[in-house]
C-alpha cells in the first residue's frame, strides 16, 4: 500500500507522517502550526446604570476609539462651513428668481444664538441686539464642535471610567491559607497516540530535588487525574476541588512509549489551566498551544526522544478588593522547554527504527509565588464634579474659537458690519410685494378682473402705481397712494357713466374701500 501525502515509509511496511505533520483519524497527514496563548479572566466589576441600558458593546465595535468620533465631528464641521461659504455667493437681490437661496441665508442668520449682539458700536447710539448670517454660521459650528467633543468625553467616561490599581502586599502563612480554589489542568498531546501508551503518571514530586523538603508523594493524594482519548490525541486531566497549594515547587511527569504499530511521537501540545472560586462563578484561566522551538530554523518538528518537554506554570495569589475581597489564584505560563525533536525526514526515520528513542517525555512544573500577594482595586478617574467641569470647559472653548474667528472676519471685512440691515430691507421689500399681490387678487375677485387691466385701462402713471411692489419709490408712499386713489376714481367714472346717482354713490363707496385696502396692505407685515 502507498503512503498518503506528506508521509514516508519506514521499517518496510509502515507509514509515518513527515516532521510537523500528525496522522488524523481519516488516515491523512495534517500540519500542526500551533496558536497563540490566550489569557483571560472571568472577574469583572459590578455593572453601572449606563452599562445595563446602553448597548456599549455595539458602540465600542462601531467607534473603536475616540479618533473616529473626532474625525466625524471635523467632517461635519467642515461640511457646514463649506455649505455656508458657498451659499454666500448667492446674490441677495435675485429674490424673484431664487427665493429659496435668500430664505436659506435668512434662516441661517436666525440661528445666531451665541453672537447676536451689536459688534460695532457708534457714538450716541444704544446697543441693539442683531442677528447676522456670519453669526448664525459660527453659532451652528460651535454647537457641532461642542456636541462632537462631548460625545468623545462620554465615550472616554464609559470605556475608561475607572483604572485598575495593583498593590503588592507581603504574604504570611495565614493569608496564603485563605486562598482555596478549584483548579483544573488539561493537556492534550497532539498525535495519533492513545492512552494505552501512557506510562509513569501517578506520582508528584514536591520541593526542589536534592533539598531538605524534597519528597515524592502519590498524585491521587492531591488531585484527581485521568486520561481520555480524543480526536487530537490523548488528554490528561488534573482536577483539584478546594485546593490549597503548598508553598513549594511541584513536578508531575509522564511519558508515552512505543507499542506495536503505534510509535510514540507528537507534533505539539494544547493546554488549559483554570482556577475558580468555589463559592462563585469568578475564574481565571490560561490556554494555548505549544510547539517545538523554531529559533534555529523555520522547519516543522516532531517530538520524540528521551529529553524532557518541560512546561513551567507560575501561580500567584490575587485579592480583588472591589469584589468583596475575592481571592483567586491566577495561572501564568512562564516557559516551555522543548525536548528531543526532529525536523528532517531521514532523522525521524532513523529514530523510529531506534528502540531507545521510543518515548515522549513530558514534565509539568508548577511553582507557587507565595512571597507576595497582589491586591487589585478599581478607582474611578472621573466623578460628577470633574465631568461637569470638563463639559463647561468644552462649551467655553467651542464658543471662544468661533468668537475669535467672528471678530477677525468683521474687523477685516467692512461689508459684514451692516449685512443684517441689508437682509432686513430685502425681506421688507419681499413682504411688501406679497401684500400688494394679495391686494390685486382681492380687487380682481371682488369686483371685476378688467379693473386691473393695466394695458387697456391704465396710463403710464398707473403702471408705476401697480409696479410699486418692486420697491422703487419707497420714500413717496403718500404721492403714490394719491395716484392710486385718482386712478381708481377714473376707473369708476368710466365704468358708471350710464348709471343713476345711487349707483354712483355705491361705486364711490367701493372706491373708498379699495383705497383703504391699499393703505392697509402697505402697513401690514407678513412673515417670509
């Protein structure tokens, strides 16, 4: 039979995967690349009101940082200033053709909330509150800048409302005895081996070899252990309920040996170490994958041989003062020392034929860092008073920036001094025109349309009277009003020559009503 891909033949009729590859249950060889170590903690502070109401996780994924909020604020601010700058090129006096542009400029001036005052005072004149288009532009820009900075401040308050403070406390025996946790350690030897090849698991060495406190004890006296076959290889589990770690080094060793048709070889290890408080769900854990040291070359390697594969794990005590003095032991993978391994097919093939290399040695070294205890606490970096102070500072800065720009613009551009007066005059002219149009429609639908037929019944002076809405001759209202009444008298005299005296009186009454309506239309005001 032929060997699968990424495999070689040894001992005549057996197949083995290349270095770094392991045989899967379906018979193919797969490369094991390992992975990153993951350290996580299930310990969290009590949630505040904002974390229970607002979707903070979605906000964090959307924003990622304060830079996104500040960039969005800058983009909106520049878009608003550019819009107002382009709108100022719209001619004010083209109100007949483009009334919308004048309305936009007028309503922008109505948004002048912060800078509505008399910027240039003249002698012997009172201070008059005025609203300018430039002031409205900068007022809205101040609001945009303030809202953007306030959102960035709220983001900082929510995501970084507190800092974690670590304090180191010297440890003594009573303090260390109070650390009682449930511990579990799982390690999988990634290979095609099984638990039937396991040897030597059952003893634990306490203390440093050669020292006075050195001793060998049965492993079952401290932890419950077992081996399970998985799809990735044999998994060794060590469990300890209400475990109180002694203040010394612990060594647990085991090995896998060759069996007929099943050589002892592995491509790596996956592990998971968990410590949990027995009375709550708080926990600490570390997990990851281990592969051979590739400092000398980037080639994949396979573990096999007499040299030990040593996994060093440190345990150190933690006290969480913010969680009612919760006491947890935190695991930390300190180092991994790889043992015998092969990266060349020829070397691995020769090792499979050598019975002295037929094992995979593994040692778990656990040390308890009991000299000091780390006390952790959460401290708020922003209270209500500091938050209000920051909000007030942002508000003042937002207004001060655009107030400075407003003063500089009005000092250098003299046309800006009276721009509000010009806009009010134009708006008054538009209002007068609309009132005159209303009067024309009133006369047309009340008496007869021919009475306003300018081409047939009006003289040159009458046409000037009807075009009064254009704003020309604003200082001669009384003279034009007399012309209006005289023109209307001529209209009534021409239309009522064949009627009796009573109908003439009624026509004069109608003429009087129309004249009064003319005076009323010139004095009324209508919103734009």
